[in-house]
C-alpha cells in the first residue's frame, strides 16, 4: 500500500472541489434542547456543501424523516461519481474514543466506492479542526490495514491509499502536522495488529528476534539480543524457567534503543517492557483446547513495545526510549518447569512456582529488573497477562497498575486523550499478602481465585529496582469483537496510542 497523501485547502462557504469521489462533511453536535420533551429539529444541509449535494441531502432527510442527533451519520450518492457523508460530532468531543469511532463509521459509509480522492470538510467545526484531522487520519489508516494471509492463491489486488484533502475556511498550519501524527500512531497500532495475527510458526522466537533486528536496522537503532546462554550468565532464572522447555533455545530478551540527536544529560528516558510469549500452551498445567486457540497473540505486549520505539524514531521524540521485549514460548516437554519448584530471579529473589500457566509474570520479572537498572524516568510494561482483568473490565478497557498512586488521574486522562481507555486498580500492600511463601521469598501466584490481575501486578512490583516510576498495563482490550474506536476488527492493536500519551503526559514533551 502506498502512503496516504494529506492536503489542506482553504475554501469559502460556497466553493467546492472538483474530482472528489467522497465528501465527508463534519458538523457540530446539535444543541441539546433545554426542554427534554421537545423533539429534535429537522435536518437542514449546511451551506458549506455544494448546491447539488445540499439539495440531495435535504430531499433525503425529508424522505426519511431524518433528525439531527449527536454522532449520527447519513450518506448518499450525489452522482455516479460522488458519495456524500454528513455526520454530527458526538457531544463529548473531548473523548477521543468517541471521535475515532465516529470517523470509523464515516469511513465505513464511503468504503463501497473505494475513493481515491476524499474531501473532509471541516468548515463548520471551528478551532478543533486540527484535532479532527488527526483522528480522521488515524481512522483512515486503520481502515487500510491488510491482515497477513497464507493462502494458495493470494489476492493480488492492492489497496490504493487515497489522497485526503482537509477543507477549512482559514489557513491552519497545524492541520497537516496533526494528520501525520494520526497516521504515525496508527502505523504503530497496525504493526501490533499484524504481529499479533501472525501464526505461531510464522512468528516463533527465532523469527521474532530476527524481525526485531531488521526493524531496528531499518530505523538506525541499536539492537542487543540477550540469548539463553547470556541470560544464564545474568542469572535470569525466572525467565529461563519458562524458556527451558523449548528445544531450540531461541528465547531471548531483545533490547532496542532510540536516542534523539540532541540528547544530553537532562534528556528524559522512557523504558518500555513487553511480554512476548509467541505461543502459550499453559506448560505442564496444559490449557484446554478452547483456551489455547489464539495463544499466538500472547506476544501483543512485546509488539506494543516494538511499535513505541519505532514511533519514537519515526517521529523523532525528544526523549530516549529503550524497549525490552521478553520473547519466549511456554512449551511442554521433559524440561518444562513444574509446580512447587523454587527458582531464583535475576534480582536474587526466590519464587515458588504455583501454576505454570502464570508464565507471563515470570518472564516479565527478570525483564523489569533489567530495564529498571537503567534508572529510566518512566517505565511502562504491556502484557496480555490475566483473564481476571478481562473479567473485571471486559474487553473495552485495559487495566492499569502503578507504584505511583498519585498518577491515577493522569492515567485515566491519558486513556481519554488517546482513545485507548485504561482504568487504574488499587495496589495496597495487603493485596500482596496472598503471595507469601513458606519456602521462598514469594509465591508466583495463588492456585485459583482472587483478583489475579492485582496480585500479578503486586508480584511484578517486587522485581523493580531503584524505585523507578512504573505503570503496568494488562491488555484486556487487546481483542474485542467488533473492534474498538477506529480499529474495525477483533485484534485491536491496543497499547501504542495510550503508551505514547502516557509518555507525553508524564515526561512533558
């Protein structure tokens, strides 16, 4: 797919553009009547539309008894060459999730004509044009994503990226900058979607590590691979317990580093850690078939980490970003780790194994120790960690956990701003009491029941050194039937957008 082209054109109310195949008119949310019993006003097409389109839409609304409501969209073919979409913004325009979903629905209304030239008419929305341009760019980029396919006769027809022209009444230099920001963030989201959908034989440990190397090389970034032999020397016993059942010893922790050109002593440093279980059998506590299918996506957290360092490099963030991707497979075999074993983690803590399907916290524990030794200003980790978080929030939000309780409002606000909603959970000390062991420094988990999403976060916190400020995201929204916000399918790519927003809000760039 070729890159989307963005343009910005200033037009008077009566002017239009020739050659457009789709014209998306964005209208303000209708005013809410003070008298709740009053009926919505009949729709009247705005003057900003070309005359023929306005006449058609007025006739359509009269014929269908269309009434203006927040978030409502209607579309029609003005001619054989032009499809028109008119949409009223949701009332809560500060909530990115709603705006992204609104634009996804606008794009759905023009998909049938596969337009090469799209006009997004922002002449009616005033000073929020640049924000809307960013969200439309994100939505159109998500809609053009192509899933990996492995078929005998692949579809050779390529999706052609359109030219998108944003129409405003006055010149706004931020329009195109905002649009490219929306494009960049969704390229990262699409990377997560692609990696999470690759079959486990197409993204095994060795191939994943090689993909990390090639991505780093393309972006001019430093890549360090800590293989199994090196991890033994580093005494990463928690990670190695999970990895040891894999016969080829291709598991690794991959470190990729981005540094801005102007980096100095005062440059802020972000560390991003990701769980990269390329397939999760459950280990000796084997998952039933219905719960094992789809476990090739258990590496989504590491894909978020890779997408964020890639985004930082492309967008030239003014902060250092270092990612640590814990890449392994939770396999079965004679060497698989067992219940009641005691293993020693990189930081010297001993762990009593309770359940082999709680492998994610094992590989993350050593990786968090490694990352925290760099003393970053902020550390984020992303992991498809617990079913308990899905049970608590469903699949529309992801859970957040932090060793900085005063960040709660910032965490929520970051989710609202990004459109990837997250909700903070408590981490009071008594939640960790269940992890006390009679024979080791800590239990890995309890055998069943309890708020496992909170207890998993309490476990992870034990392996962070230097009191590094830390947020753990349990990716309960990595999959959602029907998609989320601007993403139209089940694999949502959740994490890249909220990760960027958390970094911007907490590192002030």
